[in-house]
C-alpha cells in the first residue's frame, strides 16, 4: 500500500494520473453491484413481502393486494409502502450526516481509508441481510438504513477524490468512464444473481433463500472490490481548510459552519444544488420504486425484474460513455437538460404500461438505461467545477445530501400517493413534476460564472 504523500491536486505525469483514474473507477464498480442487486432490485420487494406477511398473513398479489398496515415509527403505514418509507428515513438521516462526514474527510490525509471504513461497514450490513426472514421486516429496514448511509458516506469521499486526480477538462470523461464501469460491474453480478434465482429450485433452494444469497454476494462484492481504490490511490495532505482549534470533529464542525455561511458567495453552486435536488429526487425515486412497481402493479415475478434491470445496467454502460462524449461537444449542462426531457417521457410512459406486457416494460428499461448513467455521471463532474479547492469532500457531502440525503421527498411523495390511492401508476406519474422543476432551475445555471467564483478553470466546452 502506497503511503508516500503527493502534493494536493492532480499529478503532473499523465501516465500516473491515468493509473489513479483506473483505481478510482473501481469504487463505482464495487458499490454499483450493491446498489443494483440490493437497493435497486431485490430488497424493496423482499421487505414488501415480509411486511405484507406480517400485516395480512401472506404476501398480496396484483389481483388480491394486501391492504393491511404495520407500525412504523409510531404510525400505521400500508405494508406495500414500507420500503418507500424506509428509503425516506435513510435519506433524511443522510442529509444530516453527509456534510459533516465530508467536512471531516477534507481534514484527513488518508481519504481512501476513510472511504474503505464506510464501504466495509456497508458491505457487512448487506451480508447480514441473510438473517432477515419470516416477518422480521424491521431488521431489514435497519440494515437498509445502515447500508444506505454508508453508501452515501463512502461515495461522498470517493466523489471528492475526482478533483484530486483530474483537471477540469478531464472530469466529464473520467466521471463518465467510472460510472460506466460501475454499471458493467453491477450488470455482471446481476447476471449471476439472475441465474441463481432462475435455477434456485433445481439446486435445492427456495426463492427466498436465493434472494438472501444474492444479498450476501452483493455485500461481499462491495467490500472486496473496494481494495482496488484503497491500494491504487495516493494520499494527499489537506489544503485550504479553515483554521480551527480543537480535535478533528470540532474543527470539522467549525469548517462546516463556515462553509454554510460562505455559500452565499457561490450562487451558481446553490442554484445547481437546488436543481439537482429536484431532478435527482425523480431519478432516485424511479430507481428505488421500479422493482415494487413492476412486481405489485404490473404483475412480473422477481426473475423478470432482475432481467430488465440487467438490460438497464448494460444499456447504461453504453449510455454513460455516449453522453460523456456528447458532453465533450455540447457541454455537460446541455446534455443533462436533454436527458431530463427523456426522464419526463419515461415517467409518463410508466403510467400507461399494461400489466404483464413484457416488451413495453423492457423498452422502458432501455430508455432508463440510455439516460441513467450519463445524467448522474455528468452531474457529478459538472458540480466538481463549482467546488472551492480544499473543500471537495465537504461540498460533495452537500452534493450527496442532495443525491441521497434529500431525495426523501420523492420516495415520500410516491409512498403518500400510493397510501391515498392504492395505485402505483399515479405514484410514478407524479415524478414528472420533479424533472420539470429541475430542468427549469438547471437552465438558469451559469457554468462559467460558477467555475470562476469557485476559483476553478472554465472548461473549453460548457
């Protein structure tokens, strides 16, 4: 493991920069498998089954849905909405914790080990889902929350490293390639889990056991592949942090308070974050609820959901690379705006999807894949232009609060609409509002001004 410190900022030697890029890509590879297999595909429907079993004695079906409720934080909530409310709680907690974690990371020399600590804790939480069975949906909710917060925290640190290893004109490409590799890794593990679910009975496993083994595989994948960036990235000393007295935690809080007060000097950063809160709420809610929508509203089984997610993963690999190249020609902001138009069309199409019609469902997945990776990767690289030097992790903590920590409003809206109407179709179409508001706000962002305000070089194409 490399321990020699290098100066802050990207290395001067292009070959050495590329080596760090390749190591950095693998954290997207590591955590995307968990995001896809656990948070995206299997855990939502699995928790729904456990909650419906607790509420109604057995899981519901599209023809005979479970209308029972379970106690959740002192409220009676529909069993079918448990996973949405669990994600909501996890993201609210993340909103409070991630900026603080970022402020701590900016004062650390060995960011990569800080990243690893959260990644390994999250991977252990995912592996522990093996023990969640019967009607014990509460334990599943706790592990979901722990793993989701660890995912947000580790990604905050990882995203901040993008500024350490690449120059402004390189970041769209580096971010897009990392995101693309993440979808490829997630897709490969999903292939294995699809095979496990498909052939479970022939090897003596129940579907539930196969799902739980998939949780274990994703947790181990996340923890294991994190070794690549831990071993391949270089340590850099903190730079440009605010002087403060006291220990690491106290000085980090002082830094965060200063930054929150100082944000008024970066209006484009604030405007971008506000736009991102809205349109990313829509994206994250689609990802968090698509499996429940597919199983409970459209009547597909888990194997079909995994197959469509697999298609999304591999299409997203190409989509991220394609949108990254498009951004090199027209700029990241314009490319994201175009992707939001497609996201609006996806939400509307979801409302009209007929039940058990596989081909339309598959085509919707292809549409999601085309814009998913690119819209997220380019948002990350675009935001990096608005981050003052030395405060990367702290600002990416705010960014992650917008990505995962404040995306609670989308899942909350989805859950409340279902609670009121019993229709996942109405819940999915309401997400158009998030994409439209995000589009309008992003249209107002001045990228060149935001980069200059933060003290960064303006890329050749904005």
